C-alpha cells in the first residue's frame, strides 16, 4: 500500500525539483529507496551519502522505514560563509 508523505527539499534539491514542498505517494519501503526513486524522476545530482534526511524534525539514517503521513526533509550540504 502506498505511503502518503510530505517532502521538503532544500538548496540544490529545491532548485532541481523546481519547488520546495510536495505531497507524494510512494511504494518505497525505506528512505534510501524513496531517494533513489526521486533521484531518477527529478534527476537529482547528489548521491544520498551527501544528503541528510529528517523525518518529523528528527535526523534519521537512510535505512529508516517509511510510514504514511510522515513529513520528510532532504537537506544537502550548503555553501556559505
């Protein structure tokens, strides 16, 4: 059964996606599988090893399982000074 998720993209991922927040449905079981799916679909240039991920405002690892209704944030490294 697909999970409905709210996904927020930051920095380069927001630019590559063309928006900052979206609701989506996925059959992916883990964050890694979801990111792989999105990377192909939206042509993200960063591998998952370069991106931090948060679920419901807490950082988690890439093998974390997905559940319906979660709020995700993909946070790539940012430049600044």
